[in-house]
């Protein structure tokens, strides 16, 4: 779902957000035992997640659904399908390859 011209919207688009965030790397080194390289996640966030977030902010904010089609309480949050894909990829460690 590439958006042409997104580079002109933000200087952060296309950057590896893990590699450019020195304070995050420093805090993780001090407070966690995590020694994995999170560069793939930073790259994913800097491009694909950025595009999804831009789309969701502009066109498709989450919506609270109180009632189902049968008139019964549903109480769930509707997410844009692209947003659900990002959530699943990050939770499952797929980094956008799902």
C-alpha cells in the first residue's frame, strides 16, 4: 500500500526508527537483558507502519461498536483491516510478512 509522496509529509518516513533512536537503545541496554537487534522492527515501523498510521489518521479512525446487528450489546473496537494486520504482525513477530 505505498503512498506516493509520503516522503514530503514527514522527515521520519523511510527511516529505521530503531537505529535513529539512540535514547531508546540506551534505555534498553540499561534496563533490559534484551540483546536482539531490533533493526528489522525499526525498518518496518519507518515504512509500512508509518503508511498505515497515516491512512488510519486521515481516513479510518477506530470506532467503538456498541450494538450488533441483532440489537444485542457488542462492545468492541472496529479497526481498519490494515491496522489489524500491523497489530498481528508486531504481536506475532512477523514484522509485516504475514
